[in-house]
C-alpha cells in the first residue's frame, strides 16, 4: 500500500470499480503494467530505468488520461489479512 493505492497480487481477484488490472509484458518481466494500456515508450526501456533504484516487481499505473504514471514496489508484498487491510483503511 502507498497513499491511496493498494496493490494485490493473485490469480482470483474480484472485479471492483476503479480497479486497474495489471499483467506482465514478456519484454519487461520486472514490471506489472495495465492490461488495457500500452506505454508510448518501449516497456524494456521503462523497466531498465525504473529497476535501477528498486527491486522487481514494480507496479506501473497511470495517474490520469493526460499522462504521467506512478511506480509502486511490490518486492516487500506480504499476504493480505483482514487486520492489515483494516489498518490501511484506518490511516
């Protein structure tokens, strides 16, 4: 979790309003990119730049339709529990 974002990794995640579905691009396996968008820059170049300062995997999400993106590290991801989710929502 970071700010108002929460990243979940799993195979059977439910649909929800405002959810951005991510997947791995074979050309940039260290990134999790939106499945409905294609970056203007080649994904391998983005991966090379972003992974210089952070361990994989990284979630890359758009900030707005006008452009810009945010990268969130998922290397420290841990299993989700009701208690952790409640604590995050309470912040």
